[in-house]
């Protein structure tokens, strides 16, 4: 599944290809892709003829803001969604094409092999804090179906102190807290493991055992790790994640712990281990990420496969 850096890489590609272009037509080819709309044909009526003014993101949700529209065009990639730009409308649509956005200059195809992604037309609501709705927009608005999603580490409007205080109130393992979108959005399994390795924190340590200042440092570390991943074009393990031009990302070459069970730690040489915490895998260095005396783990157990 694409995580935040992959979705941000795609957003940046969409900015390059979509801003200022007029939507000529919008066709949903898959009932699954339009399942959130009572009538998917309304998407064409809602956006045809309008110019794209913003391409924004909060967490893993993408949306387009078009000139004069009371609705946002929300795009969610699900597990395997791809947004592929073509300089002209292709003569034959690729397999698994779920929707086609034809522009005055080119076309954007939404291709989704596993069909968990979707498109939707959603009314705007104002942000709770009066700040821009997400990365890529200056408007204090967000699609109504995205309003519940917390801000993510790459969002300059994230209230880091408030997020750290909320995290400090729970006894859940810090790995589980990083994955919980109610605290900070957009951190998935890969980047939670990588963040905690860089921060020298054991993933099984309860969040309340860490000072709020330390929790804030962990979120800042997550932002640094994910910014590096964006620079590398994201992480590609198979052909399902590519950017808007169909290119794979290369951050997998920079991974320090995720998927590296049994390989030496790049800092100390100790073999990387895989544990299970709250039903999710967690990759760590047992030496670099040893809990301090005041930190008690939540009873994670070891596994044997990445």
C-alpha cells in the first residue's frame, strides 16, 4: 500500500501536470471506483469545464480544487491505485483503468488493480484551526470526508506540541501510536519502523513512558525520514507503486530495518529482528533500540519473517 511519501510524490507529479488545466471530461469505468457516489455520472457534471487550481493532500488523501466548484474531487489510492499522466488520451486504456480525467492538454488515468481506491465529489468544510486544509492548498477548507484525518508530519500546520501531549496520554506501544491516524496521520508500517530506528526508540515502549518532548522528537524524525523518501521518489517493492510518469521510487535502498530481518544493523552490526506488536510486525535493532530502565515494553513477541 502506498504510504505518505509515495502519495506526496504523486501529489507533486500532479501539481506539475494538472495545475491550470481545464477538465474536459471525467469518466468512471469501474463501479468500485465510484462506489462512494450515489451517481458516479455526477462527477462529470460537477467538474467538466472547470480549471484545476490546487492539488492538495492530507495524510493519504488527495484532492483537486477546481475553479468555482463547491465540491472537491477526492482521490484515494487504496492499496494499489496509480495516477498516470499521458500527454494525450491513449487509444486503448490500460487494464484495470478505473477512471479517466481528460484535460485540455493530456489525460490522467486512475488505474487500480486491487480496486480498494476510489474517487468522490465531496463538499468543503472549514478547518478546525483556521489553517490551510493540507499540503498544497492555501484555503482553510478540507473535503468533509477528510476532516477527521489528523495532520501529518510533512504538514507545516501540524501542532507538534499538541500531538505529543495527546500521544503521551496513552499506554499503547509507540509503534501502535504512530500507526494510529488520530494522533498524527500518514505514518504507515514502513516509516514507523524506520522512524523509530533513526530515533533510537524501541517500538514496544508505551508512549506514556516517553516524555512529550521525546514524542515530539519522534514525530520530527518521522518528517525527516519521509522527506528523504519523497526525495527518492518513495518506496517501491513491486510494480504497483509508481509515480505519475510510471517511474518506481528508490527509497527501498535506504531502508535501515524494515524488511531486513537477519541482516546487520547499519549502526552497530547487530542482526535486525522482527517482533509482533499489537498484531503488526515491527523491525528493530535489539541493541540500538534497547529500552531504557524507565521504559517497559508492552510484551512484544519475536517473529521469524519480514
